[in-house]
C-alpha cells in the first residue's frame, strides 16, 4: 500500500499550519519547508479549503491557516478526502474491473476489512497528536517571524 503524493502533501500542509498555529502562512513558505512544488501545493490547498480544514485569505497580507483547532482535525478524514476516489485494486472499481476471478475471489472482502481497520486507526489520530511536543517537527516547519511579510498578525486582507 502506498499513499498518494496529494495525501502526503496535504498532511505536510496541515502540520505546517499547526506548528505555526495562529499565524497566516504563505503557500510559498510551506512549499519551501515541505520541499514541494508550489503549483502542486496550490491544488492541495484548494482541496483542504473545500474540505473545511484550512481557510485562505486573499490580498497582500493573505495566506492560509487552520480553519479548526488541530485537535478537531482527524487524520483519517484527511486521508479519505485525498484517497477515496482511487480504487485500492482493479476489482474495487466495477466500471473498469477486468479480473476474471472477481466472482469467486475472497481476497476483496479481506482487503476491504483491512482498509476499514487502517482508516479506523487513523480516525483516532488528530493533527494535534502529530505536532504537540514534536520538537523536531517544530524545528523543521516553523516559519520564523523575520521571514514573514510586513503584515502584523490579525490584519484583515
């Protein structure tokens, strides 16, 4: 099993926002910290905003920040947002399935239960669990005030 790049980057964006909680970050700052393409990250930010995980602010002092407290963001929900549209295996998509074993194969049922267990475990993990007390992550993702634009926090865009 392998997560998509989108899921990986979405988690990085959320962790960067959580580490810098209360601040508005530019997507370009997150791209540098997370070693990601800005164009690719913009797609992720749009999906996270649509999902209600982050809010974006336009204008010179704009950027993004968490829309909810880190303890209210389930990692399982985030993974589902980015992974749900992709079938785990060919036989999971009725429209494109060409597997000749489909009617008699029991593996699909076991894999379905394993995926449910996987998401169940991630449902119990919040964004706060990933960042709270994680000094190494804080060091990697914190954007120092000196690197920020000349807008005081809380300035409307």
